C-alpha cells in the first residue's frame, strides 16, 4: 500500500486498462466518463484489503458493497476478471516489494473479498430488486440551486429514517450518486430528496435543473446506519449543514412517530441565509413538538443569529453527555463537528454519520 499510494492514479488507470483490454464486454457496466467511478472501485478494493484481518468490519463493508453493485449489473462471473486486473496492476507498480508471498496474500484477500460480495448479492436478490424505477411526482425549487425532488417508486421501497440511497438519472446512464431521504417512511410510499446543483455535477444538475414531474429515475438499495435507536432514552443532538438537514428532518419525524418523550436538539448550519432553505419546515416541526429545539447557525450571521459555525454553537450550549449525536452535511463540516463533539465529552460510539468517502461522491 505504501508503495502504490504516491502513484495511485497511475495504478488505477493501468488497472482499468487491463480490465477493459482483456474483458472489453465489461466496459458497458461503467459510465462513459470514468473519472469518478474509476477511483471508487479501485479505492474500495484497497480499503477492503486493509481490513482483511478484521472479519467483522470487512464483512459489514463488503456486504453493503456487494448489494449495491447489483444495480450496475455485476454478476459472479465478473469478479475473477476484476481480481486478475487488480493483481496485474499491483504486480507492475509494487514491483519493489512484490514476490510470491505478497502475491499469495493478495490473492487470498481478494478471494475472500469477492466471495463475501457475491454471497451478499445472492442473498439480496432473494428479497429485493437490483434497482427501483421511480417517477418524479413533484419538483420544488427552494433556491436557484436547491430543489426538493419527490418520487413514487414502482414497488414498495423499505428504508429507515436517516438512511440514504443512490440515484441514477436517464440523462447520465450508469452514473449514480448518493442522496439522503428527506423524510421518515410515509404511508403514501413517496420519497423526497434535497438536491443542490454543484459545478460540474452531472447528477445534481440534472435533478435540479432538468428533472420534471413524469420523468423516471432509478433508485439503488437503501444504505447507511445513521438511524435512531428507539430502545434508548438518550436525547438526540443533530447537526445538519446545507442539504444535510434532509436526513435530520427525517430523524425528527421518526422520533415523533414513535411517540417517546426524548429531547431532540437540532443545529441547522449554513454559510449564509440562503443555505437555511428549509428553516420554515424545521420551525413548524418545533411548534408541533415541545421536545424539539431548532437553532439556525450561520458562519457569518447578521441579525443576532448564532455565529462561528456549528462547532462553536455546540460548545456554547449543552451539556450533551446524555445525548447521541447525528451529523449530516459536507465532509469538512462532519470532520469539524466530530472533533467538537468529542471535545465536549460525547464518546465516538455515540456519534453517527455517513461514510466520508460516500459523502464525497454525493456532491456531484
């Protein structure tokens, strides 16, 4: 790993060159532009390999990965081809440390990796489709670059408040991006997402500026562990930055639905007022639920609102030692938020957020 890390781009490019040269039929499983997907698959393989001696972590990670890969059309017979290309790339670029023992270790690791993913996909196939078709039924612009998109899946879609899914639009086939559900499960089966269009963001721009009612998108399976433990009496401390307020709102609805009296403190962060695009919804929820508090937090805030960002706001209030913490927003915000939460005494096992690697993929 130390040998190839400084030249990861070259290793990744060579890996895909080998894969598509030897197995050209696999190219159709990937998007036309490979810049993002190229990095994801190779990094996932390396991440899995680094946890080869931690079966619990490895199995959890790969089970999610194997289920998610069904939406790409991945089949068991594809895995040997990927393993062959992986070993070929490592053989070429880790030559200084490569040898029979190293190769045997990588072959054993990949054999384990691929079998866990195959088994997870096979089991998942018995109970759910590889993807869901979903019709856009509402499209509401909240700001010039943020839209609330509501869809109706073609069949029941089971998920938990706080989770996320991957979306594919008809305008960019085989390009999937992660978005959180903006509500708890609803009786009408509708799903909503808060989407911000970002520069050069293929999926986000398509969903914000191009999608309209009647269009059909595809949904991958639900994922994520940022869910509420309803067996606990701990309060919830929720930090939502920008469109990260979407799953936070879902968590509030989930607590309300279960009817238990638990305090929920929401800090809603943004750089400026436009970023608080859903503040009215959150304030209405506060009016309906006396156990809920909502504090808007701007980095540079006029008009008496708290300032200094979410970390400073957390430190100014509290104490939080009886709370479980939930964070959703840009990766940088989550890193700073986790540091602040640990600093005020919340143990890491009670701090929940989605994978920073997955979040980075959600920005386009």
